[in-house]
C-alpha cells in the first residue's frame, strides 16, 4: 500500500492547468509543424504559419494559447494500492484547478448553474473521471476543453445494421457540421460501443491519445486512417478557410455493446488539443 497526501495531487493539477494552457504536448507540436510543410493551399499554409506564431508567443510570453482556457476535464487513473491522506480527493482536485486558474491568470469560464449562469470565478468545479487500475501509481490527465469545439460534439445511436459505413457517415456528418466552428485543423475523438454515456466518454478520452499513435486493433487503425483521409478531402482546411489540413488525427476507442445497439460518440478538439499528463 502506498500513501499519497492529496496536497501533492492539488499541486500537480495546479501546475498542469497552467502547463496545458500555455504549451502543446510534443506530439501535437510535431503534428502542427508537419502540417505547415504538407498543406497544399497557400491560404491554408498562411493560417498554419500564423498559428505557429501564436504558439511561439504564448510559450515565450506565458500568454494562454487561446483566450478560451476551457473547462477543466480531469482523468484520474488510480492504482488500487494507493491510499490518499490529508483530505478528500475530489476537493483536492478542484483546489488544484482553482489555484491553477486563479494563480495562473487563466480565464474563468464556469457557471455554477447551467440556466442561472452565475460565474464561479475560479473555473471550478472540474469534470472528473475516475478509473481504478492495478498498481500503486496515479496517472493524472488534465485536458482543458474549450467550448468552440465542445459544442460540436455529437452522439449517434445507430442501429447494428448500420455497421461500419454508418459509423463513417456519423463521423463525417459531425465534422462537416462543425466546419470552422471547431477551429481546425482539428483532432477527432471517436467512441464506438458501450452505451449512450460510455461512447461519449471514450470519444473524450481518445483526444488524449498521442496523435502519432494508432489503435492496436487492426480494423480500427484502418478506420482511423481512412476517416482522416476523408476529412482532409472535405476542403474545410485551417481556420475553415480552405485547404488540405482539416484534421491532424482521428483517434478511435471501442468497447463491447448491446446486441440491439451501436452507439457512436464524436468529440472534436481544436488545433491545440490541450492536455498535460503526469504519473505520480
């Protein structure tokens, strides 16, 4: 049994909120730079170069990559041999978000009631997903999600007979409907299977997989590659202004489902696809 003081969780999440809002992960950085080289449309290339300038300024001057610093989504993979001390874990997580957004001068975008709309003034509460895993470590993923792209999310409850072609049509429908609103070039997270809520969660978590890593399931890998090619042929392009780079990656997660269903969740993220990952 390993003991972890929740104060350590708070401090890490504070730092990760600031990190994710100022710096790209290495895989996203490489993908964005590669897009500049491969984009065929002159205007698309110009937009990608402007995005590179923005990223450079954000890192050098410690200015957020985007003015929408997102709602904090936290994935906690907790080893079953870990025992937390010093307080309540969920309170510690939200305290980390609060300190990150207040001390890091990040925009506070959360309202405490979805209809009354009064701002909480510290970007809490976070959206927290827990998973128990073997071992004595804790893997924390902090993924601030801006709502330009979040609002483009879709869930399709397909019939089993719709099959893989139905899945392709669902993804392409979501991407085309999103158009420029998701701030392309985008990363497309897809969850196939499970239930209504499970496919959405899988799609969200798929966005945190490195964009240079495919699914280890052969047919899913092929589907990721095919959909990326189809999306980049839509012509939406960087900033929605036309071009050959509409998406940087399509990441798909799957899960068993009921004989009567084929749930498909699509969660699109903008060109920065912000997240930070730490293991403690």
